[in-house]
């Protein structure tokens, strides 16, 4: 399959770096500046991309369309592409759940496009050896071949669409999930006045964890992008019959950091933890007191039979709800 022209939708920090990889490999990489910001235009120019103005014009000349956008916009963008009647190769490289990836595939497939699912692991590929693009479904091997010798290693999984997104979801569930958890731990320790004691204990029993727990300061400015990603990961877990609450909590934490988007410099850790603690959903002191008084009269029940009775009671309550 001959792929000579790629329409990049839309060149953010990651997308423009991937577009630069393709351009250096000799492909014509086009994009649509209509409605895009000045910073996006600057990135596209620096990456050597050709501006065709509108998405429709870019798709008209493209053998392959590559979608790199925030997760919450992936399906809408795919439907927009399908609405233009695009019949080439459509690669979705967004951080979405396997099921969302398959929905994207169905959307573009209705217009006649061939779908390839993609998952990016690593930073924008401005240097070699740090980033990988996993691909699955459709002409995945043809797409992988485009990146040969570039800064981005493309890996064809030889698996159905959804597999590449699953690899990304599993990877980010740990990396971004752990970053969120450690940030929350630091916020709790600070709130309770035990931060110094915790850091001293980590130094003895978990060396290096103190520094890792500060990674959130570097990531805070792009935490807004991770809200949708963590929600997609939660959906991935739940679709597999696993609890998604870990990732939903991480999404909530990253949502609280949205104010740092576009900041000129990384915030201090104290600023991050303060933002984490400022939850609009935090219970009022009145509510907390009422709940405490209500619970104070409850008696702890010992024994397996008592636990089973309580579990059955909770189950009946949930079913009625």
C-alpha cells in the first residue's frame, strides 16, 4: 500500500513531533490551520508541515489521516473525518479505551476508511529511543513501515483494533495513576502535619520515592489532558470486570490541577498540594459532624455471619436504588 501524503489532525506538542518524524522520512505531511491557535501554527511551521487551511482540503489529498488530540475529542474528530467521506487509512493514536477505539473504527469505517488503532508511549519524539507507537488492526504494518529510521519506533502488534489502545491504557494506568496517588499522599501528609516524618521513613524504606512524589510539579501543566485519559482507562478496567475507581480518583485529582494549564513554569509542590486539597466536593464541617454523630451509635459486629448479614443488607439497598 502506497502512502505518500499524511493529514495530521491536529499538531499539538505530540502531534507536531510525530509529523516532523514523517516529514523527515520523506512524506508530505499536511494539516489544517482553520480554528487552530497561534502556538499550534508555530509548532506546525517548525515541524515542516504544509498548511492546507481546512480539514476537508487536507483529507482530499491524504492517503493517511493521523489523529492526535485530547482523548475526549477522539470520537468526535473521527466522526468529522467520516462526514467528509474520507476513504483512506485512518490512524487514531489517542489515549482512549479499547472500546472507544473500536467505536472510532466503526465511525470511519462507515465512510470506507481503513482503521488502524494506535497507542503512544513516551514523550514527544524529538530524540530517538524514548518513544514508541503501538499499532493494531488494518494495515498496521504499512503504517509502522513509515516510521522506519525515525525518532519514533512503530511496533505492529499483529492484533485486532483495540490492542494498541489496551497497551497504552495498561501502561498509563500505572505511570499516571501512580503519579496521582503519590501527589495525593503528599497532600494528605502535609494536611496532617506529618510530611517530614513520611519523607524520613521513605528515605529509609523507599529510597527515591520522595523525588518521584514530586514529579507532579513537572506534569501539572498538562494534567488537564490526563483527565479524559484516566476516565478512558477507568472505562477499560470496568469493561474487563475490574474496578475503575482508582483511575476515576486520579481523573478527579488531575481535574483539580487544570488551573496550571499554560503556566510559564512548573508550580511548586506546595501549590500543587494546595490545589489538590481545594475540592469543591469536600464535605462541610456541619455534614462531617452529622455523619460522625450518626455513625457513633453504630456497633461493630464480630463474626463471619454478621459480616454476611451486613453485605446482604447493602446489596438489597443497592438493588432498590
